[in-house]
């Protein structure tokens, strides 16, 4: 059984929390990196909740930020579909 990787995440508001790393994604043009993670929350239907955030470098630290652009979100969804189909 694969060991879970627990990571410490700091968002752009400065809030820090632990989460389980699922994977990293890199945009097709390699201009953006995204992190896929979970807090092990389960929806009523039994599906595990996952989160995807943009990785943002701020000086010597790396933080996460919300994906707000619709086109960027469509590109991330396509990356996730490609992973699911392989």
C-alpha cells in the first residue's frame, strides 16, 4: 500500500494547513503548475473531495491560489481527464 504524503499548504491569505498530496499538474505550455490535494473529506455519495489550486511562487516561498479564470479552469479539467483516462 502506498504511503500518503502529507504536505503543509499556505494559501495567499497566509493560512496554513495540512493536506494529503494527490498529484501535481503542469499546464501544456508549462507556464503554470497546479497542486491536487485532499483533506480526506467525503461527500454524501461516498466520493472523496479533492481540491485543485494554482501554485504561486512569492519570493522564497510557494503558496497556492484559487483558479478564477474560466479558460484556465477548462485547461485544468482537461489535464485531470487525461490522467483519469490513462
